[in-house]
C-alpha cells in the first residue's frame, strides 16, 4: 500500500489530537485494523475507504488513489451513473464475495506492477 493514505491519516489524527483507538472508533474499524493501515501492512477495502473518506473529509475517489487503487485522476467523474452503479453493486455483495473481488483486483495490480 502507498504510504500516502497512512500519511493522510497520521496528519488528521495529529490535527484533531486523536488517539489511534478514538480515530478507529470514528472510522468504524478496529484499532488493530487502523494500525495495520497506517503501517502499510494492509490496504483498506472499498467500504473502509468510504468511511476513511468521511473521516478525512475527502472524496472516496481521492482515498482510493491514496490507498493505491488508482493513479491520481483515474477516478474522475465519480458523479457519473457508472460510478454509482459500481458502488451500488459493491454494497450488495456478501462479505466473502467482496474479499474475493479485492483479492482479484490486488492480483491484477500485482501482475501489472511486475510487468513494469
């Protein structure tokens, strides 16, 4: 995961004088999950990106970029019906299917990075 999201979270915790546990409560994740996100050990799923976006007061597309899911500018047009369709479809998936989709995307990203 890019350190960009970790840096954004760290700055916001400092700015708001929040503990890791309190920030995790506000984002609605465990403090362990937030710690792993901030150390770069894991990447947030789309639902968590949405909650982080609310916490950071950023667009979801920006948080997805910070998390390394897309390059800056790749997710422009998030007001489009297609974007809303993707988000709606994601929210309807069962948790195990979400995990599968994230693993598939991560594998594609890893393959893309390996091929240069």
